[in-house]
């Protein structure tokens, strides 16, 4: 019947239910299994492990099928909003901040995002005075890459419900709660935001992804509900607002609410992650939730049948999360710890005991954990001894998924980081386990049951076809993605890829 991903893509475009027998390809089950070259069937948008001989066959020698790639910690709406604002990422010299802001700002409020002073020649944060000088007659705010710090000019500060303390008013430097107050007056146009979100999702489909776990955005339940139709990804989401804002009952469609997101602390960049020890510059960060409030909110979440995704970066935040989960006797599989960077002895065992999942960002260590990088600047040269590694999480028997947190939103480099022993002191992941962390395990942690995310009899046919075998090659390079399919339906077909 022919060969190449293109033939398969065109067949499925015409009929997503088509019965077809795929031969000659390499495939992974996405659950940690080794490579297989057995023929694989598709029918009614699902996998058939022993396809009948008489089904029409497509030859796919030289291609590898990876099932259900999922970025398990994404901020799709945030990425979309970012595309409508002035991006300050990738800057090396502090003076460029002003240049970019001036170049991009035609009129109206100035919203700069994703500055990261740890990458600048001069690592002082921007100041209120500098912003006032640039924009004396309109509001300007600069949101740090972590989302936990904002610099505001004098006009923007008027949005604060209480007059800021003298020091903050002088520097314009605000954290946590104040970030929300300062950014609230500048909502993005809803139609533009939804269109940009679809564009971001299409870009992820082009990278081979079929799913994301969305981790919070303003008005998330309402925005997610507006995405129905042919959205190219499955999207489970955690909402950072109150339980009452979630839909009345858990849903079953490709876009569904999973539960509630809790921020227990901030970021290492903002010195707001809650540490047992101290930052080099002093301070120990902030715990955002007290024990009794968190216990009550967790109970409310679990009793409503929802999951809890808990943002923990500093070891003191992890300790707080575990104490509360233990105290409310969280049902196994109902909670997941997001980021999990710094742990104390005994933490991993307690996480395993609770049946709690971990969603880890291998790209963080790659970006900020190198010599002289942000982690060393914040915590000192010995910082690595405080950080947990993928291999240790696995050895403890804890369910592990990977997400990028959108920093940047590229899954392939994150996978490469996850298997890099030089980043994780000999405790990196194996390529097959890393694949599972963005396929079968990510799907299990999102849906709680196997429906997609792996290649098993009867599961939804979510996959991408890539050239060569990136798993065997240790994710050395970003592969060429020829075709992405969700539930039998192509979401990306690369027509520039040559046949056979
Ligand atoms: Zn996040």
C-alpha cells in the first residue's frame, strides 16, 4: 500500500478510524519497555498489538513511533499571553532591558516578562527609578521569569491595595501576592489569548506532543472551556484558584480539569523558595500556606474527588507539604509534588509511602545549575548536595513525570538534560525511563487511569513518528517529527519529509 509517514498521515486524515498494519518501524511502549519492531495495528483510533495479516500495510523502516508525548508541567495560556507582551528573555547585558522595552512599546501599559538577571553582565534587578525614567507617564511592570517577582514603576504601583513600605516603594521590587495585584489591571484580550493558545498548542504538536498538563493561569477553568473543538492536544489542568471555580464534576473529554494547584513557596531566583537553611544573601524564603489552612484546603480538594498539585521548591516547603498530606491521610495517587528540587533525608521515603507523584523539571538544572549559575549564586558552591536527582527519585519507588514548566517549553532538550549524568552527578535517568516520564507515567499522573500515553492493546493511538531512534541515541539531538497523531487523528503532518 506504500510507505512513509506521509502515506499514513494522509490515510488517517481521510479516515481517523482506518484499519492499518504498520511494518518495519521501531516503537516503544512509553512505559519503560525496550524497543520493539513487531508489526503494530491501528483501528478506530486505537492500538492493536497483533494486527491481522490481511489489513492494508504501510512500511515505516527507519522511523520510530513514540507514544503520547506529554509535557507534564506547562503553562500554555501563560506562553500565549507572553507572546502578546514584551519578552525580556535571552538578554546578556543589563542595558538591553531598556532598549527592548523602548523598541517594543508603542503606547499604553508596558508589560515586560521573563527577565532573568542571573544571566546578565550586571546582575542587579531593574529598578523603579529606571522604569520611571523610561515611562514617566504610563504604567510599566516587569515580571521576572519565575513569575514570583515584579518590578513596578510609580504609576503601576497605584494598583496596590495598600501603600507599599518605603523600601519597596523606592526599589519597585515586589513579590508573591503583590505580583497579582500589580498585574491584574492589564488583562489580555480574550479572543487574542485563545488564538495565541491554539497557536502554541499547534507548535507543540509540531514538536511531536499530544498532551500537556496545564499548571495554572488566571481564569483557567473558563479559558479551558472555551478551547473545545479541534484543539490539537489533550489538556488536563490544575487550577490555582478555589475549588468552587472548577467545573461541577470531573469531565472526560480531551480537555479536563484535574484539580487544584497549591503554591507552597516561591522560586530560588526570587529568593522566595522556603529553605531550611539560608540564602547566601540572607533570608530563608517564605512559606505561603500555613499548616492548618493547607490541611483544610487539601481535605476539601480530595473530598470533592479532585487531585492536588503542590508547588514545592525549597526543602521547608517539601516538609510542609508532606506533613499536611500525612495529616489529612491523602488518598494514594491524589497528590503530586511539582518541581521538587531540594529535599531532606527521609523525604523521598515519605513521598513513596504517601503514593504521591513527582513532576520534575530536568531543564532547571541545565539552565540554572551549572557552575557560576543562579543556584550557585543563591545557595553557594555546594548547592548540588541539596538537590534531588532523577535516579534517586526512581530508586525510592516514586512515580516520576517530567515537565518543562515552559522554561523554555521544549521537551526534547529537557529529555536530553534528564539523561545527562554530568548534570545529575551520575544519577541521571535512563532514556527509556525518561520517555516513560513524558508518556505513560505523565498520562497516568494526569488521568489516574490508562487511556492513552502508551502503546498497549486498545489504548488511544496518540503518537509521533520521528526519524531514527532518539531513545537509542540518548536524546542527543532534536529529532525530525514527520507525523503527530492524537486518537487516530493527525495533528501535524510534515510534508517536507521525504518518503522511504
Ligand atoms: Zn509552573
